[in-house]
């Protein structure tokens, strides 16, 4: 009987051990699946957040990219290599202008590496490393990665995050074979009013992703293999995570199909019974042997079975604790996301569910809308208006109005459109309510999102543009003042000069005097004409940036020489004082090529830069100016205007190219320099209109170098013309003296 009881207990223990192993494997497999899904969702949410931030701005540049990508610094994204912004496709003919445009937008080290076999290219123009690497990751052409290109196409068609098929990242192909991993890219489109601005893309190394995700979920008991289809449609083992104590071989297997962003992954979870439940599976055989040898060990058998059950229960409790810990981790990540959204001051974020109930609303959003704290649809205090759920209540409750003052239509609100599956960008409206009686003008972008399992919702990202629109109105008013107070008197002056010119034939006196007067009058008329054109350019700058350029081939050498005649002569009299003649400037002009540009606009740029170089010098010191040019690698020309003046502080070099911004100019012996703060701003706008860039840098030894980069083809320097004596070409007065002031050509 003792033997029978022992055999029966052995069978029971064996069955329970098998059931426990199966349940433990199911628990671990479910934990691995949840961990993988949650991590993929975090990657997708991070990309959506960056894409929404870029879409809400007026244009994408390095500063906007850094601001939008800043939240990722605090998110530990498993397997992520880097975040990149990919511009819209460009063909071979547009590569030069494309590179110049993105360098001007802040990607100063951008070097394109186009795939030769491709006619159309998709380049990464902005990049942020996420794996601690300093490797250059801009200029990469995704035309050489079919899997990535297909993901970009799917993301554009779906308007949402898309995962690529498995392949080897372009940036990893230079690594040693043993360090390469099979990887993916995750991408999301950046859409502004349904127009594609570009994509944000994140590289995802398979082995690093799997190792970072399943470590806690696997609990050292199971092996996990990740498989996915490659570009040929063949199933490929991407990564394998082996548990340290998994045993000699798998006794059990679970295969999980995991849908991820328009792709399908397979997770194979395997483990041996020993790894799942310890040595319980060996104990039935020991019980049988002991039962056959001696029945007196029944008590020991009972103790063994009881202890095994207790251990199994302990392991179940441990598994429950692990699940609770995983839940706490997820809650912590949610809190991190909430904190991140709350700390963004420049933009507001609101998330609603399918019924329009507010789920998330950042502090900036509540401030712009006049909401008094966390979402509460009925509560209101003296400082705010509370929240309102449902599209039917939004207009009246928040006080949403169109720019013409009429109530904003319900069906045209970005959140309403997003709930209907339609994205929108930059929709402007006015918020006017009890908390915002003066009105706040905001620009809103909306996107449809998924807020839970198969639950639709909507995301709105908006920013306060009240101050921006106020400044634009001030600029328009300033333009009107310029048109009235400057152009009208100038028209009178030009008319009077024409009358004087018509009366020259009646002028008596020596022929040389009459010729000199006629020459000076012609020069004055020409200068007045250029001044009128400059006023027109100022009006164009303050009111619009789409003036048509008259681009043609222009010889820079002749243009600089003509500009020097006016600019040098205009600055020499202005620097005379105390009865003493101003120091004569030294101007050196190197060999300058012929470039494609708008001649009058480029004359304005060079006049401003050379004029600044002559003006901003220490009192009593001669101005030293050097104008040179050099070919740029990749095409185009770089023009350099260098001086030995008072210089510009490093922290202000990027600011002085903005309207009405001037660097401090107080020096010993002179307290200020005349100027409006518009010259560099106008020059910067003109150069950008040519597809180039203008920046300022320090001149070694003192002074400033203005660097103008222009795209397009160039020809060799124009042939020097033997200079005549300045007094013969420009007879009389300080004007001729100024032009002859050591202006040389090498």
C-alpha cells in the first residue's frame, strides 16, 4: 500500500510539475509579448510627438528639430540608434540647391552622399544620436535601402507610424561583420495641411531592442527569438535572447504573432521544464525508487511533495510580484511622459477620446485656453473657465472665434477633423473668454491617434502666435511709414535733379566745370535711383518674401568695383571731423568669378557688407577691407568680406542678421555709430532668396568676416581691366580721393 501510495503521489507530482511549467511559460510568454508591444508603442509615440512638433512650426530647421526632439533625451528607447529628419525627395539636378538650403537651415556640416544608381534621393538632413555615438548620420541617401524607402511610402500613404522590413542599416554597413545587427527603421510623416514636409525616422537595432525589452519579462527562465520578413519576403531571425539558466534544451515552446506598425513580428519563447519549475520533474522518479526500496520513507515523500507545492506557490507569488513591478514600471513611464508634456512651454498639447472627453491637457494648453488647472468639465474658478467635453461645447465654452470675429465652425476645428480621421496643420483661431478677455491668437494642428486598444482619439498641438502676429502688424505699419516719409521726399529730390539736368545747356562757365557738374549730377541721379530701389527692397522685406529675382550671369569683380565707388565715397566724408581729414581706407579686391544672381540685389548685399566694414572701425584708425572669393566643394561660390574693425561679440553674431538688432558699438572716443539695424537683415534675406546663406565669424587678429555662400555654377574670374588714375575717372572732391584709397586687385 505504501508503494502504491508512493507511485500515486509520484504521478500527481509529475502532473502538477508539468502543469506548473506550462502555466509559467504562458505567463512569461505573455509578459514578453506585453513588454515588446509596450516598447514598440513607446517608439511610435515618441516619433508622433516629434513629427507633431515639427509640423506645428513655420519651417523645419536645426533649431526646430532640436526643440522637437528634446523630450527623447529623457526616454530610454531600447535599441534606438538615432533620430533623423528626412527632407522631401530631390533629383540629381537639385542637389546643389538642396544642400545649400539645408546648410542655411542649420545643418552646416551636411555633405550629401547620393546613390549613383538612383534618379531620386531621400536624404537625412538633420540627425540626433540616441545611442551615445558621435558618428556622422546626415547626408545618408535612403535610396540605397529598399526596405526603408518602402516604409517611407507606407507612412506617407497611411499618415501614421510605419515599421520597415528587416534589413541592415546603412550606418552599420561599415562596422565589422561581428558587430552588425539585423535591424529596422521606424518612421512617421511630417504633414502640414496634408502637405508632406518630410519624415522623422529612427533606427532600431534588433538585438539591442530584444535584449533591452525581454530582460525583466523573461526573468532568466525563457529564451526568446525575434523573427520578421526581409525585403524578399523570407522569414529572418533578427535577434535571440538566451536566458542564463534556461537549461540544456527546450521542452516547451510558445509562438506569438505580434502586429507592429504595418508589419508582423514572430516571437518564439522556449524553455526547459527545469528552468521553469526547478528540479520538480526529477522528483517523481526518486519517489518511485524510494517507495520500492523502503516504505518507511513515506513521511519523507509527503514532506517532499509538500515542500514542492510550497515552492511552486512561492514561484507563483514571485511571478505576481514581477507583474506588479512591470505595472509599476509602465506607470512610471506614463508619469515621465506626463511630466515631459507638462514642461513644454512653447506648445500646448491636448488629447481627447472618441467622444471628445479630455484625457490629457498640458499646462501650456490650459494657460492658452484659460483653463483653471486639471481637466474638470463643470468646475470653474475666478481665475479660469474649467474644461468642457464634447465638440458641441468647445466653441461656446472656450470662446473660439475665427480671425474675422465669427464663431469658429464646429466641423472645421482641428480636433473635430482629427476625430473624423483628417489631419490639419496651422489652423489659426482666437480664444476669447472670461479668463482671456483680450483674446489670444493660437495656431492649432490636429492628428488622429489611438488612445487604447482599438480606441480612436485625437491629438491637438497648438502655440500662441499673438505676439508674432502683433510684430507682423508693426512691421506692416513701419512699411507704410517708409513708403510715405521716405519715398515721397526722394521722388521730389529726383524730380528737382531732372529739372537741373534739363537746364545744364543754359549754364555758363568753363566747359570743364560744366562737364564736372554734369558728371556729378548723373552720379547723384544714379545714387537717388538706387536709394529708391533700396526703399522698395525694405518694403518688400517687411511685407513679403516672394519678390521675383532677376537672376542672370553677373561678373562679381565689376559689381564690387562699381559698388566701391559709391560706398567708399559715402563713408569718407562721414568720418571726417574736427577739421581733420579721415584716414584713407585700404581696400583689397581679389579675383572674383562670374555667378548667377540678381545684380541689383547682390549690389545691395555687397554695399551693406563693405559699408559696415568701412564704418565700424576705431575712431582715427584707417579702415582695412578685403573682398575675396573661393570655389565651394560641391559647387557654388563663397564670398568673403573681411575687415579689421571693432568686431562683433560671439553671442550676437547670429542675432545681428535679424531686423532692428544691432551690436553694442560704444568705443573710446566715440559713443555710437549711425545705422538702422536693417542692413544685415536685408542682406540675409536676399542671400536666402538666392538659396544661399550669410553668416558672420571672427577675423583672426581682430575684426569680422562676412561669409556669403551662393549655390549654382560659376565661371572663372573676369579679366582685370587696367585701372586708370582715380582722379581721371572720377575728377574732383573726396569721392575721387576715396575711390583711389589703395583699392587694389590681385
